[in-house]
């Protein structure tokens, strides 16, 4: 029973296999919504679509190690702190200023739902664009189930809720169906994390679809790794009986979401590591090391997320926060107490993916 040892699991999978659920004793129902995943006979939560996907990812990672290639990792020290942090959020809730926390939780649920765009990423003919063979890799299964499983986990599928619906349920359980500010999505699209940017080509020698796919994967990997901070924040806040009406149910929901994220981080870092271990054909007939391409894209995305994006997000949240505080009896002293709880943070000087220049 259980997943086969990593070295025994096959390296090739059909789409349906990577999307297959294990048997569940009981479904997960969040608030009133039937969600993905479920519970085994011992009452432990089991993530959706991991019956074969989890051992598959372990097998691809074991293969990388066997071939002497590294599995790339994003340093957790790069993860910006949450704003508002747990103590700030608790202060606001205790003082009856609920909108900023409701807003933050709603944004998290919307961002989770946006995760479904991963299924629309164009996957070019990788066998033609990668010099070395790619059979039996995560890279060869992106279109064949990995992107689709990821999209379903985030946004839900058919009548089953995914992370979007699970965050909404956690919010509504903990804060007892709060009023949702009407402008959350508008503000997000205007200035926040949902804003689309025109990306400049970082690797103009590369096939454009390949660069776009790799850049999206680098971006999503970084967002997934940094989301761990938001999950930790959500779990601590919503499971705190001082501010949460349903600490057990709301906190558990966030912990389930968190465990579902692990395959996302793992398949993305596996596939990017597989690219790093190979060479890529350029449009001019030459080749470039995959390692260089992956480093350039990860470096750019990590710098953006830890510098501009962090500050933009903080400013956007602060703007609506000041509005919400006006309804409080003593907005100025509240703001002072709130600011005193702020976590100081300076992004680390290096992303760990700086371009490698040969020693002089
Ligand atoms: Fe998610
Ligand atoms: Fe995810």
C-alpha cells in the first residue's frame, strides 16, 4: 500500500494518471462547498490528484540526483513578511477594523483562482527546442497533466471547490461571513498583484514561446514559495480563538491548502532543474546553456517580487487601511499602535541566481 519508493515509480504517465485521486473515506466540505481532496480512514487529509503525481515528482527528482544534477531551490530568506503581519491583523480585528483583513484574505483567494492561467501557458515543441532528450521528465509532462492538475487545485474543477473556494470558506468561517469590500478586484487589477505587466524579452535568442513558458514557470514558482508566508499568516490568524469564530475549522482549511501546494513547488523546481541540466536551441541556430536561461529568469522575477512588488503591495494595502481606520473612535492612536507592530525587513542583497561571470 501507499506510494511506491521514489526509485520504483515510473517516469512516464498518461494525463489521467497525473490527475487521479486516491480513494477517500470522506470528502472535504468547506463551509457549504464540496472541495477537492478528502480524508483517509484515519481522518488524515489527502491532497487531490496526488495518487500518482506525488510519486512521479519524487521519481523525476531522484532521476535528477542520479544524473548528478542539482535541484534548484529558492532561499526562504527572500520571502517578504506579510503586511499586515499577524499581530497587526489581530490588533485591527480586536479594534473592529475588519475591512483590511477581509480585503487581504479576499485577495489571497482571488490570486489562488488566477492560478488557473497555468493551463493556458503555451508549451512549445520541447523535444525540438531542448538539445538533450526529455523523455521521462517533469518537463515532458507539463502539458500532459502537470499544468492541468495545478490549475484545478487552485481554481477548483467542475462542482469541486479548489483553493479559491477554500480560502473564501476559511475567511467566512473565521470572520462570520464578513462584508466583502466591493472594490477588492478593481484595486487589485489597478495597482496590486493582479496587474499585468509587459515583460521585456530577457533572452531574445530563445524561441519566444519557450522564453514565455520558462518565465511564467519561474514567476509561478517564486509566487508559490512566497505564498508559504501567506499560508503561515492565515493559519496563525484564523486559528486564533481570540479573533476567529471558528478557529479549528478555519485553521484546518488553511493547513489543507498548504499541503496541496507542495506538489506545485516540487514539479516546477524539478522541470526548471531539468532545463538547467540541458542546452536550449536558439532561433539563430546556436545553443545556450539551460542553466543560464533559468538563472536569468529566476533572478529577474525574484528581484521584482522582493523589491518593487513588495513595496507596491504594502502601499496599496496601506491606502485602503487608512480609509478603513477613519471609522474608528481614535484613528490616530490606532495607527500609531499599528505601525509600532510593523516587521522591519530589507530584502537580501542576493537572489542566489545572479548571472555567473567567469572569474577574471
Ligand atoms: Fe493554491
Ligand atoms: Fe499553488
